């Protein structure tokens, strides 16, 4: 294990991974990891987009992952189901990247695929229209937490089309991976 | 009527609603786990203030970040202000943003497009 961990360390260093987390993404976890990104954004304002995308992706995992873990909250220790997933933030020569993955149910797959395809095929103007329509619709559904606004917002903040993959796993479930990239410098 | 003062946390904004002066301010970051739960008392106070007072409202949005579920709640607040304004209430709306923060400025511009309220943009 010790040697494997060294390799993992080297690999993460080489790939310039800022942070990687796999497990139950509670609000506490995402706030702490998010703060790390937010602090970096003081030096480079492009990183604020990385932070914003990170928050949307991790809150999606927290609320919608089909795999959950009971995490005790507060001092009374009452457990509360929290979504499990994986999230990685890294940088390359030209961009920053945020990737998140989690298990989704067969019911979620169809909707997610449809939404991703629509987002993928939309230009900036269409994404804005889609966002406007969803924020108004979502708004009347008082109980809903995000109503898919998060994905559209991520696509709007990213500088490149989103990469997504929906890979079938056991029992009709799938593993959903989403990657968003932010350019370090905007093209003139 | 009582004021509504809420201390900012890492994930919820500071709320400084002063019923006497009519100056209402929201500052900081907004990405609570459950936005609706946080904003419910804010909506309630604003509804009461609109109904029970005739004092002009000066609303200052000074958020440095908000997530998408908070943005639905912000839209809700803006719509309440718009409605009050339509019914004759004097409302001024000030949207503050950092000079290098295009996301906050743009989101203000987008809200402004859909509302009849005049947004005054304040650059810092």
C-alpha cells in the first residue's frame, strides 16, 4: 500500500490535481473543499468559475446521487442520507478542469441523457434561453432543489462544451461523469 | 415592525433589512444546502414590509457568489420588489459587483432584462 500511495501521489502531482475526493459529499465537505478553491480565486479570477462549477457539481451529487451514505449531522448526531460520488479538480497548461462522477438510477438516466444532449447541442444564446425557461419553471415548483438549472449553469460558465459519459453498471444503474473546462486565458 | 438581521455564514448571506430606513441589504455568499429553507423567512419579512409599510425601499444586492438554487430565490425577491413597485411603492435597486467579476454583473443584467425594475449597477 505504501508504494501504491507514492505512485498515486506522483500521478496526482504529474496531472496537477488540485483536489480529489471520493465518498459522501456532505455540505460540510463541499464547503471545505470549495473554500480551498475560493481562496485560490483571489489570485486568479478565472478560478472563481472553477469554484462555482465545483459547487454546482458537488451539490448535484449531494442531492441526486443514487448511492447514499448516512452521515451524522450536528451535535445531536442524527444521521442524514448524503450522496456519494467522486470529484477531481485539476489544471493543464491551458485550462482548469472539474470532473464529477456518481451513480444514477435507470429512471434518472433517460432524463439526464436528454438534458446533456440538449445542452451539448446548444450555443451560448440557446443555453441562455434554456436557463431562463428553467429558472421560471423551477421557480413555481417550490420544493425543487435545482430542477436541472445546475447543469445548464455549468455549461454556461465553462469555456468549452461539456464532456459527459453515462456508463451502464450493474442492476440497470449507470455511472454519470461530467467534465467542465475553464480556459486559463480567454482567447482575444 | 422589527428589523431582520442575519449574520453571514460561509454559505448563507448576511441579511440586513432595516424597517426604519427602508434600506435592505444582502451581502456575501449564498450556497446553502437548502436555499428555500434559508430564504423563507427573508421572503416572509419582505412580504410583511411591503404590506405593512409605505416607506420607500432601497435594496442593495452585494452578493459575491450565489448558486443556482439561490438564484431562484433571488428572482423571487426581485419579483416581490417589482410587484410592490407596480403597485406604487418607491423601489430603488442597486446591484453591486466587483470590477473583475463578470459573472455577478452578467447575472444582474440578465435579471434586469426580465423585470420592469430599473437596476442601478454599482461597480467596486
